[in-house]
């Protein structure tokens, strides 16, 4: 059977100023190491044999119907504006209309140099490719909006970073790759015409029930507020929340130095390049608001009477912190078994989080254990938990059955940092057993899987991952 991808490419029909035509660079010895059959079925893709798919998903063969491009955007990186970024190591092959009627991009990441590479080699090494594959699919299984992984392929070529590393290409799928930075680049150039075209395109593709730039702004705000609350609920730290990594669709995008917390602390940072903690766990809601303000500033530039939009945009942005707090409270109520809201719930939740920080409690295992009898064992001072639990159990008397609520809100399995690092080290040596195992287990993150209980274990002191890296 031949590989068939039913492309229907809309972004490539926009003006040439939105992208550069760019085919992927061929590689020496492609080898397919993973293919997501479930996602392929959703996209309407008919798989081919392993050799054919390796050629396509490593970038050696451009499939029929593709319109390969690299997208233009700019963005604020750690608060500093960079006027031109763009896909420096990615090629958008095209789009499909899935069996669910949703339009999605299919993009090769690590497929070689583009006009936006800025001196980079345009390549990815195997570690970040496997990390994104596992983490993005785990996020999807947890119900968190995210880009997804369709395929991973080794290139048979070396990538040079601090050391010589094996190269790889990830095939990434997203509802689109439109970012806050996609709007910023045209706003900064004073190109109101392109900015309006982009706004109309984004509305038609993602939010057809809204109208105008402020309708789009409000829709993005709502989607991002839901997303950030979900991140917080699983202890996820994106690590590089630059505006060029902030998706208009409300999906998690650009998994670089991302990580999940083990021991809970609100100021946790993993990213090696986030030296000031700008994107720490607890700062993520504020950064999402800051990013939305940059989108508002860009969208306003398309209006002839800009002052007329300033007041409306300000109101939309200022409402976002409250929306995030409401969504956060909804997420964390479920995590402690509450479905019926009460005024004191935020105090109860924050008191638990304070105890977890003070007691060096594991974030994931503590919340999962609340549905059983071992939650106190997560704390350095179990008696401190006991005092909190008395009030919590009293609160739960008004709930019909909190256990199913908690088990549905609290994953038993997450992609723990030390397991990801172990997986990468093994794969570099040609052993993909842990990669395959993690994907299988994380496909059912809320299920008890006793045979895989070792994957719930926090890292031993010698296994702690103190810093993560973006891989570029």
C-alpha cells in the first residue's frame, strides 16, 4: 500500500509575504522509529510501508498534494522583541481535513535550513524529538489541547551541539501553527492589509462564530485561559512562553525545555535558559495575560481608528486573570473531589498547596493518593496533612462520591523527567523499549496500571533532572 495524505492546503494560498516556499532537505539514511496509527486514522492518512514512510517523514520525499512552506512570524523572547523569527527548522507540508471535520497542519520539525534559520543548521537531534513525541501525546491523553506527534524518524546524520548527536525529524500535527508572533510581525511592519487578511483567516479557521479583531482577541483569551489552568492542574511547566510559542488555537505548542514537576513548589523552573524564572510554574498565568496584551497591541494596528479599539481590547485583556482564576479553581476543585462550588474552596486548595511545598510532597502522587488512604505518606510531616484533611473531609460530606471525580482529574502517570532522560539515553544507543513503554502507559494516564507502578515513582536523588534544554 502506498502512503496517501489527503492534503487540502489553505495557508499556502495566502499571499507570499506570509511564508517562504521551502522543501525539506534530504537526509542520508532515514529510518522510521515511530508512527501514530490512531492519529493517522483521524487525519485520513493511509500508511505505506516503513521504508516509504521513512522517506516522507524524514523529508527525502515530498508527498503528492503537499505545498511545503516555512511560516513567517516574529515575537517577544523573554520579554525582548525580535522583529523576525519564523520556522527556522520546520517545514509545513500542508493541511488535512480530518475524519472529524477539523483542519490540521502537518509539519516536519528538524527538516533542515530555511530562510528563517538565522545561522542555525535547521536540524533536530533525537532527544528533543522523542521528548516532544512522548510529552505531546501524553498531554493529549490527559485531555489538554496540544500539538500531536504523527511520526519520528532518524536521519542517519550527525547533529552538532555541545557534542555530536544523532539527528531526527518529528512530524507534528496542529490545528494550526498561527502564533501571537504571526500577528506581531505584520503589525510591527505596519502592514495593515496583511494583518487584516491574517485576522480573517484565523477567525474562519478557528473561531467562525466571532467577528472582527476584538472577537478574535476574546476567543483566543478564553482558549488560553482554559489551557493555562489545565497546565497548572498537572504540574506542567512549558519553559519558553515566548509570544512566538503562544498558539492562537489555544493548543500547547513548541515543546522544548518543558517538564512536569515532581516535588511541588510554585517557583519551580527547569529551562536552562530561563535564568530569572520568568516562566516559572506560578508565573504562567501572568505570562499568558502578558502575551494576550501583545496580541491585542498587534490586532489594533489594522484599524483606521485605533483609539476606538483600545478601550475594548483593554477590557478583554483585563478580564483574563479572572477567567484563569475561575478555570484554575474549577480544575483544582475536581482534583480534591469537589463538584459543587463553595466560597471557601480556594482557601482549602491553597492551604493544601502550601503544605505540599513545605512538606516536599510529590505533586502528581499526592493528588492521586487523595482518592485512597496514602496521601499523608507524601509529606515530610504527615501530621500537618492530617490537620488539613480534617477540614477537607468535612467539606466532602456535601459531595455525592468524590473518588471517581478525583481519579478522573488526577493522572496516575505523567512523563517524569528522569524517565524521559533514561528513554533518550537508551534510544541514542538504539534501544527504543522504554520509548515504546512510555507511549503505551501514558496513553491511559488516569488508569491504575499495577504492572507499571515503577513509572509513578519520583526520581531518586541521583536521578533528579535539575535543568532541561530546548535542543536547538
